[in-house]
């Protein structure tokens, strides 16, 4: 249903983006390299031939819908899962031979860990600190994650955002060179998300490397230097958020709706003045999406066409293109199907 | 340069670290915090066994002063005279009841016997000969009635009552309760904590750190052994002070038996918890393991009461071995060589459970 013309230019420019990225960064040090990674659970292929390169000092995001294989990938990198095939090299080392040293140098926050509710914040961080030969002081970490007021409060009494900051504190206490965050802000309120983002940005500012997974496009756009869009266990696009959005060829998105009884022809929408391509929203009759780099021409020509055909407009919004649009352009689906 | 810690996790680079900041110390400290911040756990481990011992002790202590209730048919002639005759035996407590009330009292066991004086001067006894207290009441009531009527005993008798500490029921049951407590706290204490940590993905999070896995498991044992000292002292101390339960064996040997027993049950708890992912699965398995032992292993009555055919099974159960060893030490003053058999059984369970648990244990 959605217009196929939308795909061709998008894919072509993504390939271009990938080439640029590799060329400009070959002299940088790799913090993480993943090659031809595969992992299968029974009949379900979670990861199929996934490749990644993360440079030291960057914040790298794995963006994709639930079930895309992000968590499986990151847990293999963390040494918690055995891959079925492929190769993982972290900080120049491999899990099979250097597991013990790697544990000292990585910080990890898992998706669903519940820390012991009967311990206090300070006791929990002190426990995690005791596992590392070197690291930051407990009070230093408590200040870094802004939990000073909750220092002696039980973990069970913390809010969702505070618990998540405590989880990150436990990841930071060993002063890691590489930090893995799996869905760090899922289920948090907007203010808690911003506090967590600040925390990640501060860590990033010290020149350390971060690999995070998320299914929030705004999170990836805000935090990540580069993003790999993951779907069905492989990387389908890679680049900086800016490059990925630019690869769409149009900076703006016009979304509108008309009565379902009066459908419009996608091909004729795409030929409108100022419109680069058009698509019908999947699953919802009468909703369309246009891409445009010149809103001042696209919107009047759309309105003129609807006026000529006497099709009443029920909804009209315009916005800047986002990583969500990149995902939609590549897969025809949304990141969050809701 | 990062140095690699030794297998124990306490490598030379940590030698300068403060004792309290070592991971084994921190892990063990937090074990204790999680324990005493859970009031229910404290109740089941320390208070419950004492309440149980106190309840059983009181129930069986009062038995000595028990009086047997006797009904005298109120409508019979001379009922009051017969009642007074029976009342002279302090072990009997007669009361006058009419026909239907006395029949009901006998049926429900409220009285052991109904005494019916007949018009011709003879006495009729109604009781259930299948019940020991019925037969005893028949003998006592008859003696009282005959003596009141003028019978004299040709041989004078003198009663000397003896209560020997060590042969009463409370003496029997205290080692049983101690064994049961060691089993419960070992299996529950370790099993639930491990499964809870696995369910909350805390185990997975911990193995993502450089934490030594051996230290993690050791912290459970250290907590267990510290609580063990309190448990044993509290229960045996209560038995000795409140009921005069003797401690006839060597105390250090008693300590060795308790230590081995606790380690053995902890290993069993670890084995039960090695794979279970939910509390429901874990508590089902624990009940499956513990219930047969509560019944068969001789906590409340001797395990030898069960048929000879299943004795070989009963004797190799860990709780049977623990209770046999504890009773032999506490009540008979037996030395370690006398309890070699049960101690070997305990150690065998410890070794086999621990090795199996290490093989099967899942950290995720």
C-alpha cells in the first residue's frame, strides 16, 4: 500500500551514509567489534549475521522495535549469553580468554534487574564497589546519580527513576571504560528520563564509550553519536542521527487524514509540487504521509488538490523528519506498534 | 594495567583494601541485613521452635497430674455414697450424671467409665475395654469402691514417684525439634534467597560484575553458620532452663554434629534452588523434600515405629541421621565414634548435594 518510490532513494542514500562513516573513522580505535553474530532460540532466530563497530569515546545506539534482537546482541557483548556463531571483540579482548579482566572494565545495566529491596542505596553501591579492584568512591557515585537524599533509604522505597539511576550507579562504580545500558529509560516518566540522559551525557563527556539499546527515537537522537537501526536480527541502517534523517531526502513530514470513503491516489500525491514522496498509513484508511523539503510549496499544493476534488480534510500536521521516519521508510512499520 | 584477581577473588592487589570493603565481607554483611530486616524470617528461625518446644513441654508435663473423669449414674440408689467412695482416690474425679448424659459422656470420651450402683448392692462398670484409660479407670474405681466398703489390703504398698530427666517426652522431642530446625533453616534459608535472586535477575546482574561466584555462595554459608550458633544455643538453652533437658554428650562434638548437619541441609537447599526459576517451583520442591522427613525421621515420635520394610530408606534420610546423632549425644552422652553411622550419612548427603548443585547451578 505504501509507495515503493519511497524506498529506493532511502536505501541508496543509506548505503552512501555507511560508506562515509567507515571512511572517516578507520583511524579511530574500536571499543567493540561484532562480526556475523547469530543466535537462535529454538525456532526463533533472534540475531542473524549482525555486524557492528563501536569507536572508543562514542555513544552508540541500537535502535529498533521490541523483539528486534537488541537485548540478545547486547547480552552477548556483555558475556552473559553464548552466541551460536560469529565473533565479538571488546576493548581488544575476547570473552573466552579474558572474561575476568573484561568484567573489571565494563559497566552493565540490564533491562530487568531488581536490586535487593531491603538494602539501602549506600549499602547496595558499596556491595557492587567491593567487586571491583579499582573504581570510584561510593559517595562520589551517589552524588553523580543525584541520590544523596536517598542515601540511607531502602531500595524498595525508591521511585522507578531513582531505581534506574541506582542501577546505573552500580554500573558506574567500577569506573568502566565501556558502559552497556539496555533500555535505560523504558517505563520512566519524562523528568526521570531527562535525569538519566544527563547522567549518560556526563559519562560520555569523560571520553568513555557507551552502547545502549532503545526503542525511543528521541532518546537515540538526543544521546547517540551513531545509531544502528536493528530489525529482525540485523542492522538495516547505520549512521549519525543527522545522516540517517538526511538520507530520507526530505527534512519535513506532512501527515493528514481525509474521510475513509474518499480515498486518494498515492501516486498522484507524490507528483504534487514540493512533495518528494507519499505513502498511505498502513492499516488506517484515509491517512497519508508526505515527505517534503519545501513545506511552503507542498502544503498549498496539497490543499489546492483537495479543494479541487472537494475532499474534506479532517486532520493536518507537519513536523521535522525523525529516526522514526527512517525506520518507517525502511520497514513500512513503526518502532512502537501501538 | 588491570591485575587479575586470584581464583578466590581476594588477590594480592586487594591486600591493602580495608577488611570491611572486601567483597566476601560485604556479601555476608548484606546477607545478615536482608535476614534481620525480614521479621517473618526471624520469627520462623528463632521464635517458632521455642514456642513449639514450650507448647509440647507444657502439654506433656501436665500429663503426670492428669485425673481420670468418672461418671456415677445419678438416678441409681446410693449414687452419692458411691461418688464419695470414688472421690477418695485423688486420681479419679467423679461426677453425678443422669442416664443419657452419662452415656453421651462415655461415647465422647469425656469420662472413661460410668459407675452404676445396683439396687441389690452390687456395682456395674460401663467402659470400653479397647481403651487403656477405660481399663485403668475400671481398676482404680473398683479398688476405691471395695476399700470404701471395708476391704483391707493384705500387703501394705508404698509409692515412690520418680521423674528422670532424659527419659521424658520433652527430652525426646528437643533434639528432634533441633534437627527439624536445622533442616528448615538450611533448606529455606538458602533455597528461597537464591531463587529470589534468580527470579529478580539479580544473579545475572552479579555475574556481570567481577564478583567471585564462590564468594557469593560462601556468604550464604557464613550467614548460615552464624545463625546456627544462635539457633542451637537458644533452643537447647531453653530446653535446659525451662525443662531441665540434660546435655550429656561432649559439647564440642555436639557442635560438630550441628555444623555438619547445617552444611548438609544448606547443600541440599542449594541443590533444590540450583535451577528453579520461580518461588512456587522452589517451595513445591522444598515441600517434596522436607515433608517425608518431617513424618518419617522421628521428630515427634521414634522413627523405629515405622514398618521394618521401609527402615532402610528411613535410616538414610538426612534428617533421621541428624536426629539420631543429636539424641545419642544429648540424651545418652554418646561419643562421635558411637554415632559414626549417622555422621557418615550426613557427610555423604553434604558431599553429593554440593557437587550436584555445583554442576546444575544456573546463574541466569
